C-alpha cells in the first residue's frame, strides 16, 4: 500500500513538474509546434484532400471501371486509371470555373465602372433637398495632386519601389516554399489514394498490437461511421450546390437580370458552405445588381428568398436524405463552433463531425438505457 501511494505521489509530482516546465517554456513550445506544423502540413493537407477525392475516385473505380471487368488488363489498372480520371476532373472543374468567372468578372467590373458616375449623379439628385453632394465629396477626395504635393507622392512611390525590390527576395523565397509544399502535398495525395487499403491495414495492425480488442473494434466502428458520414455529406453538399446554381441561372434568365452567369456560379460555389454560404452569394449578387438597377436588386433578393425556401424544404432533404442525421439546432451549433474555431474550413468540417459524435452518443445512451431496462419515447 505504501509503495502504491509513493508511486501515485511520484506520478502526480512528475505531472505537475512537467506542466510547470511547459508553462515556463511556452514560447519555445509554441514555436516548436508551429515549425512542426509547417513541416507536416503537406502530409496533413494531403490526407484531407485524399479523403475528399476518394469519393469520386471510388465511384470511377467501382461504378464505371467495375463494369469492365471482362477486360483483362483493366483489372490491375483500375486504381491508377480512376486516380487519373479524378485528377483530370479536378483540373477541368478549376479551369471551367476560372474560364467562366474571370471573363465575366472583368466584364462586370467594366460595366460597374461605367455605371458608377451615372449612379452617383442620380444619388446627388435625390439627396439635393438635404444639401448632400456625394459627387463633389468624391471628386475632392480623389482629385489628382499637383505641385509640391505631387513631388511628395512621387518620392513616396520611389521609396516603396526600392523597398519592393528589397522585399522581392523574400517573396520569391515564399513562392518557392509554397510551390515545394504544393508538390509534396500532391505526392502525398497520390500515395494515399493508391495505397489506402494497405495504409489502413498497417494502422489496424499497429492498433491491435498495442491496444485491447474492444477498443480497436470500437475505434474501427467509429472510423467507419465517420467515413460514411463525411462521404455522404461531401457528395450531397456538392450536388445541392450545383442544383442551386442551376436554379438561379434559369430564374435569372427568365426575369432578364444582369450578371446571370457570374452570380449563378458565385451562389453555387458559396453554397458549399453550409447554412450561410448561399446568403453570402445573395448579398454579393444583390450589391452587383444594385449598381445597375435598384429595383432588379430588390427583385433578386425576393427571388432568392423564394428559391432558398424551395431548396431548403424540398431539395436539400431529398438530396442529403438521412446521411447526416443531425437535427437542425445541432447543425446551426456546429456551423457557429466551426466558424469560430477554424473559419470556413471549420464550417465544412464540423457538421459531419458533430453528426458522428451525435450518432455515437445516441448509440451509447441507448445501450446504457437497455442495460437499465428503461424504455424511452424515441425507442
């Protein structure tokens, strides 16, 4: 008994001493963690990207190429071909988005630049009874400097140019580091997708060697549930975003609104962010239309509210089905927590993560209640 107490005290003292040491060296520890993250970030990012791309890759491998099993040489080449098709699909999607957005965006900016003077003039006419002149204020604020003021501006520009030349070395170094990190990330993605079964088997063997069988089985059950939930969420969210973008494209064409292609693509992309994404696209689209026609901007907002209700009550439940299995209040909480902790990435990550935790906790509670022979309203 005395020896056990001594070991407990020794463990407690060692723990307190370790915590005190870490607090004293907190800055050094934070720097070490930051450096370690920079080194391992291609590995972590590659694993995340591979997990996302595994969804379409599994579709190509099982649904498309799996029907061609009679072709002998295809049996051993399904995995590399599926990976190649996924990478080509990603490149094509990025190229298509850029080819659609960039020309449309340049045209939109040019149109807005031409419409701004007339918009300001109309605004001045409406504000004239209140003796407010926006146009005079802007012309005075942004007028071209002359004389000594112009020389001072030129000297500042020269100083900035000199500092820019000195800073270019750092910029080139950062660009090289980013390029190298992107290359390693791509390599990790390829290795993860080509050898996912082997890596999973090695990880399971490692766990079975050092953990109890019950804990390993429980972990594998949780991992399988997480994989299904995340895959279903990614597929459903992408499909829902495409459907919403097409709906806005057709509706804006019918009502002859401006910037149809740009706003439709923008809403489809922002709709990938759960709950608030489509509203971001609505605000940006309304601001763009407002410069051309305030009445059309008001009509766009009304059209958005109608389509959003149609999508939220009819399309989203059918597309997502029971894949997430998370009540609305917990979806909203997951979005708030994810945005506060990790920004946009957290908003995408926390909904399926919360769904997994919710289902595991529900199963645990049901098991405990069954052990106590307690019937619930849900059961």
